C-alpha cells in the first residue's frame, strides 16, 4: 500500500520526485560505489556525489533547535518547512540542470542524520547496505597500513591507541547498531542489502533494489562488477578479512559484534 501510493506521486507528477529521493545508508567500505554504478543506469535519477544532503538537513534542524530552544529530537513545523525549502530550492535547480526527475545520495557513517531526514521527507526510500565486519576492517587497513590518522576514524582510534583493528571494529559496531535501529523504525521504507549479496547474487539483488526504489527494471548490468570475483580489487573481495587478527578485539566488543553479525545473517566471529 505504501509503495503503491509513493509510485503514484512520482509517476503522475514528475515534479513531485524531488520529495521522493533514494537514500543509501551505510558504513565505510561497504561497496556503495558498486551499487550506485548499477542504479545510475536509470537516468531519471541523478545521484549526488560528495554531498550528504541528510547530514546537511540534520545540521540545519540542529541550528533551528538551538535558536528556538527546542529539545532534540523535537523540532517545530517552521524549522521543518524552512529546512526542506532550503534543500528543495538547491535540488530543484540541480534537477533542472541535469534533466532528472528524482535524486539520490549515499549517507556514509552518519545514520543518525537519516533519521531527521526521514521525518522531513516521508516519501523518501532508503536502502541500508552492510558488509561483513572483518572484510570492512581489512579493506580500510589495506589503505591505512600505518595507522588511522587523517582517515576519518580518529575518534575511534583515540579510544584504542595502537590497535587499529579494535578501533575499526568499534566503528563498525557503533554505525551498524544505529543503522539497524533506523531500519527497524522505518521498516516499510527500508530495504536491507548486503554487499556479499550484491556480488554473489547480483541480478536478484539489483532487481530487489530497483523495485524497492521505484527504478526501471531490465536495464543492462554494468561490467564493472561482473559475476567473476577475480575482477574485484583484493580489498573488496568477499572473505578478504579472514586474515584480520580478531584476537585484537576486546571481549565485550567481540560479543556485541557477534550479535550484530547474527542479526544480519552473517557467520559469527571466530577467534
């Protein structure tokens, strides 16, 4: 019922597409770039690069909350209207320039921003994309073998000096926990997608993602991530994290990550 109503808005009035964006919520090194490459075949949607609109929306709302002396997560109707107007003015101009009817973007590592955005845009569709914890850790460390300074993970690295594995495990657990909470609160608008399924069950996974987002079906698949796993760079292969020393992860965090992995239908950690 919810999907049919949303499709009706988009199909009968192309201009309303600005209020029905596609937002991919994820953590670092989840393979979002590969998913965007596939979804971008539908030219009715423009994907914003380097622009985190949900985070911008959350920052504007936070400013309004401060000025109005309101307590989070509450914000006024005026704050919502003004914030949405600011965002829509920018995006309407962009959509007209590129000739698209809808827009989308990825929210990496900031799932709390998606919560505010979901309230501002009730017709938005969300795809929550996950990757196995140790594979993500390996992927990041492959590019940061000498530590996590200037990597965007400084806050987590500071909590675990000299232990990059524990720092990244903590990042994964914290971000994934927030993503799952968001997903549970917005079940009818969210699709869970795992990177491993995008690689191993590509056609079916993309069909589900396109249907959920209201995109055209039957588009040609990109050759960039063909079914052959050997076409992927080593740090993006499934199972690459088998060499990560999980013994470096503290016991309490180990148990928490194990619980999250099971909830996401992954195999648990093995010491």
